[in-house]
């Protein structure tokens, strides 16, 4: 990996990206149209196609000036585009949500429409709960990644090797969002299907693409034609990392695919800094940019397996750095980074459904942007130094001053503080314990360790945690506690009424209280 180039680019971001861009979507090509379903605003449609654009050869993207320009002196690109929108766009809520696909797989539906008992993985485009559509959002999925639907410009270096300019991926997302939100037509006169229907633009990214969005901001891509591209950003489980694609590579895969893991803790390019969102926002403001409003979501396994604590403390020390006023940070206690439906993990997989928090906080972000209504205050888990804890990914050698921290735990092993869904506030087991083996996927998924059913069963297993029978008088007692926790979380603004009803109904049908299993 050409790490030196990436680090040099990061060091220069505060200066190099102050130069205004000159970009244009030249052609929108729609290749398929289909009906998606009927929701509160009416019929929704799913369109797929290709977006073609061009950039000024002198835009401050590493190696762009080495690409042979077209006859107009511009550098061309093309990418896949998916639009999910009301058949009559004016019936939407006015918000364009641009989801940044993760390794080529769309994530917007999985993040916001995932049902409780059948969690959606990335790539899913099924209706699910229909939340986004019922709320009137227009959703755009814009491919940006080398080898995943984006045709990035390339050049031949001095050794005869073809290299792809991966930093253009940031420009693609920027230009697509700008076009869909503001343009009337493309360069050939083909109408923008969302013309006149959008008055605010939000971005969403999870894990790899949460890091994409933070790097997008840091590198100055959220400003074009003198205005802000994204008014709000919803950044999920991005740890403390950035995305090392401000470089050129031979492919065939993106430079953004890799990440540190228990098997490769010294992996470079992700944890290079800046680490905190406050540091990133300070760079923007120094350049004179107005930062977007941001809601950042973290899971418990992010702290165990992705060094997420560095996103709070920075590269040294154990003290939280202050959050900028444009940012809210919510940490979901007991949540996994991702739900794995099929895996070789040995322990029971964590299945906590935290999509209700995604839905509630998206509406908070949208109201914050649209009506200046502030969201709830940040909710963080208390942390403690991980030390030599083998369940926590240690700091790499190049961050000699870093202290990796993990959430404090109660007597049951559950993380304390943060946003506490009813399943964690009224537990049936330990949520988000470290998995076995600590492979990259399993370590992010985490484990759920159920409580024993009875005192006798737990004593036989030498389990110090109280059994279900010792915690709850009966099913009604359990369901009532779930109901109280759900209503409290709803009052705090982290649970919508529809989701509270689903959680209470699930508790009433819990298999932990099957007849004959408890006294």
C-alpha cells in the first residue's frame, strides 16, 4: 500500500481542498424502471441507471492531473445509480437521502427498513417495514468504489502499470448528490427525475462508508459551487477510522476494503488520524465551510473490535474530547456492529435489533436540518481502559500514546449507559460479548450469552448471573418491565411508537417463558 501518499494527502487536506471544484453530470442514463409498492405518499418506483460526469483535470484529487483528458479538457467517470422515490416526487417529504454503498452493496433499506425478526443484511432492497417510503424520503444509492460499479479514471505510470484514481469516488458522490438535489437536467437535456422536489440533502453511511463520509468531509468534498452538498449526515459504526482512497491503485479491488483486525492489528491506512469528529469539523471551519449537522451511531462491538474509543479521546489519553455543536453521538448498549445470518461463529450470535434507533434518529436529523429542531443530547457509554484484555483489539505500534478503552459492564456483563433498548434494559442474557473465534466478521457480530432458565440450571453450569426465574416473577412481570422501558425510551426520543409496540409484542411472545420451562 502506498501509505506515504495517503498520509501526505491527509496532512495537506486543510490547504489542497480549499480550491473550488468544477464538476458536471453530463448524462443520466436510466436503464430500468419498476413499481416498488404503495405507501403513505402513494406509489413508489425503483429506477436504475448510469450517471456520467466529468471533472476539471486540475481538481485537487491525487493523480487526477495524470489522466488523459477528453476533448473539452475534462476527466470523465461513470457509475451505477439506483433511485427509490415517489412516482410523483412532489408528494415526498422534500428530503433526498443519499446512501453510500458498502463494498458495492446498498445499505439504506437494511439500515432503516429492517424488521425485527428478519434483520436485513447489506444488499437487501426488499420493502421491509416501509419506513423510509412511509416517511416520504427519496433514496439514492450511488456507487463509488473501484470494481463495484464505478468506472474510475486511470493512467499509465512510468513502469507501464495502469493505476486508477480512487479519490474520484468522493467526487462521484458529491456530484450525484448535487445533481439530484439542484439540477433541472443533465448536460444533454435529460430531466433530473427529482427536479424541484428536493429542499434538503442527507447522507448515510455504515462502517466502511461511515468512514467514507468522515473522509469526504475532511477532504473538502462537501462544498461545491459555493454551497454545502450534504446538509446532514447519519454516520453509523465508523469506529475511529478514515478511508484510505485518496490515492491511486492497480485494483482490481478498492484500497478501502481492508481494516485492522485481531489477526492483523498493525494494518495501516485506517487509524492514522484525525480520530475525533471535533478535529475534522475544526478543519472544515478553518477553511470557511459550514459543517453539516451530524448524528453518529456506535455499537458495543465497535469498542471491542474497531478501537471506537479513539473517536472520543483522540490519539492519546482517556479523556473525552468535546463534541462540536453540530454533532450528536449515540452509543447503543449491547448492539452488534452487524448481524450475521450465516457464519462460522461458535457462540450464539448477537441479534439485538437496533434499527429502531436508526429510524428514530434519522427523523431527528431530518427535523434538525429542516426545522432547526435539536435532537436529544448525546448518550455515551462510560469507558475504562482495556489494558491487556484479549477481547479488545489493542492499539497498533504506530499509536504508541493511544489508550484503547472498552465500555464498563454491570454484573451481568452488559455494557452500562448509552442508549438502552428494552431488550438490554430488561435483559434475558449478556449482549455483545466477544465472539469465538475473533475473526473479522465474528468479532464485529458479537455474541449473545443467554441466562439460565432456573437457579438450578445456572448453579449446575457455574453461571454467576441470576437466572430468568430469579429475575422475573413470570411472563407478565417481564412484559410489564419491557413496556415501562419502551415507553421511557420513547419519551427520550430514541424509539418511535410503532417500534415500541413491536418490541412489547415480541416480549409477550418470548420463547424464554414457554410453558413448562420455568416454575
